[in-house]
């Protein structure tokens, strides 16, 4: 017995150049099991069964061009994040080295 479950979602794309494309997205799930009378076979009707579901909601994709300032803001955010992480790593290494040096000076390090 073969069972197929199909889900269809209507989709529309509005590109940055104004072109409109209407399409569908779909997903398919397949199940298969042996049927027949006997010890190994399961009970059931042999055949191919297709169950489908049409989604009541539509997905709309809109393509937009971003400005240069948006790009520049993103680059500045990345640079700021790199400096922040580098500062945290530097502070961790500095304080760790200082603590180890203090133990060495006191003679407690092995």
C-alpha cells in the first residue's frame, strides 16, 4: 500500500523590478507498507492513496533593494561586535595571566 500526503501553499513573488510571479510551494510525504494475508503481511487494502491539503493562507515574498546606508550600518555593527569580543578575550587573558603571576610570586604555583 502506498500513501502520499501532499500539502500545497500558494505563493506570490514581487520582484524589485516590478515583475509579479504567482506560484505554489508543495511538500510530499510518502508512506509504504506491505499488505497481504500471511504472517509477515499486514491487513489492509492494496493500492495507491493520495491525500492532499490546500493551504488557506498565501505566502507573499517582496524583494526590496537596500540602501547604501543600510549596508554601512551593518558593516559598522559587525566591526563593533568584533572589537567587543576582542576586548573580552583580551581582558580574560590579561586577568588570567595576572592571577597566575600573583600565584607564582607567592610561591603557590607548582
